[in-house]
């Protein structure tokens, strides 16, 4: 993975496992997205480009996310199952960044 993240630009993520390692070598579980309409799952094909717009603004506890299948030009909804702390960790960039941000300069 390389490059720079830029606001309002698409990123591509290829997931081949649900268990991965973060930069520290810690095993991390990728939270699945659950299709609200089970039939939609069958319509997504390998290689389709999927987009979730404004994720930072729409990611809420018990919320639904609107996913655009850019390749097939259609929309569907998914749920994520994340709690508030998990959302904050995701938006912070991971557990290490979340912990640093919440501890600030306090000494342990």
C-alpha cells in the first residue's frame, strides 16, 4: 500500500481475509458489513468498485451505510455493528492513534 490519502478522493481496498495484522504486528479483526437485503450480496462481483461517501459523517452506532456499486451503477444498504469506541478508533486511524489522542501528553 502506498500513496497519500486526499480528502474526497476514492481509495481502493482489497480484502482477502477477515483477520489481518496492523503495523505493530497485532492481529486485527475486520468488522464485516451486513447487507440489509440478502439478495444484494449475490449481485456484488469480485472486482466491483464500491463507494461509501462521507463515511466520517455517516458512521453512527446502529446506523446503516449507503454503498454505491460504481461498477454496476446501483445502491444498497449495509449495517456495520460497530460500537461508539470502535467507531472512534476507526476514525482515529487505529488503536494506537486512538490511545495517543485520548491520553494526550499524560504520563502513565
